[in-house]
C-alpha cells in the first residue's frame, strides 16, 4: 500500500462542517433519527405520485453494475428507494441492504417481492455502527453518506467488509451555470453545495487508502409548467433577502429552453465513482 505524503487536510472536519447549511446551522435531519425516519416514510408514501428516476440514474447504474460479477455477494449501504438496488440484485448472486430507515427496508422488501427477486436480505442498522457477521465481495453505497458524522469509520468499515471491491458513489457539480454567473457578475451569495467527492477522496487518502476515481458526465432536464415556475425554482438558491431580481432573471433566462412547448432547464453535471480493492484491514488509530 502506498501511504504517500501525510497531508494535514483534516478532511473529516471539513466533511462535518459541510453538513451545516450556509447559515452555519446543522439541519435537524442530520441528527434526529426519528425525523429522518418520518421523511422517508412520507417520501415513500408519496412515491406512487412521483415520476420514474431521472435518466442519469441509469448511467450511474450501468457503470456500477459493470463492477459486479454474477457470483458476487454484494452489500448496499443506504439504498433509499432502490435506484441501484434491483439492478445490483439482478446481477449478483445475493444482495444485502443495510439502512437506518425501517420504512426504506419495508418498501424495498415489497418491491423485491413484486419484481420476483428472491436473493435479497435486509438489515435495519446504521452502517457506521453495524458489525457485519461476514464479508462481501462488493460493498457499495451511492449518495448515502449525508448524515454520517463518523464518516471515517464508515469508509474503513467498507474497506474491512469488502473482499474484492468497495465503491463510493456521489453525484457532483458543477452547479447550474446561471448561479455561477449571478455570483460572479452580481456578487450575490448562493447556496452552493458544501460537500463533494473530493472530501471523501482526500479522507480515504488520509486513511491510507488509494482509490480509483471514475468521473461520469451526466445531464438532467428540469421541465416546468410555466415560466413563473421556472424562474422561482432557479432563483431560490440566492441567499440575499433583497436583490435586483430583474438582473438575476436576465441571467437566468439565457439558460431557458423550450421542450414540447414547456419551459425547461438542462443541467450538465458529473458523478464520481470512487472504488478500490481492499489490501488489508484498517482500524481507527
């Protein structure tokens, strides 16, 4: 294992600071397990009224599933509503889902039964504190790290539980370009994302783990019923209580496109897959 230069990055502290919003406040869902459970319970109840996952999910899923071999026993951390779960289960010999939300696991179990997938098992636990009784060929999680205060422990746990491959997936920037233009030209504060894959890349490096990083080019199209809705949705990240709306809207409208007679915004961004073959078990120092 290459240990490299010992940098004083303190990436865990940066990760924890990024949990706070731009007002410096830690949102209640970050620490309140009951509130998080309530969120998922309501989200999954409403899912029947929601559209299918965004098209870019299939791009991430394709890259992820390509890392799984048919004979693999796989563990997924924080599966949520199953964007990647059922494709992984269909490819692998067995899939175990670990999630802190009972509502999520109940939903996935019912969906698996509906889809006729019989090789899935479910564990109700927080990944950081879960002591797995066995190892798995592949351990992965996509966009499931947002509440993990002990993020270093979570990553080491992935390393120590995976036999062949550990995979961290995160959607990334760049932000919608009109926000950068508003920030640069008008000087307005913007609620940009506060955490990104580079924080976990650096943290893994500090932990003595060298990772491969694959960057995926993605695109999401936002469709709106009216121009008013288009404007409202795409100016809401401006933090100023008072600002020149006319100037901000003029910048935004440069990115307005029309699809089937409806206003739309096409956002091109990226995702990162951080993956590595565990070389040895590593424990917190």
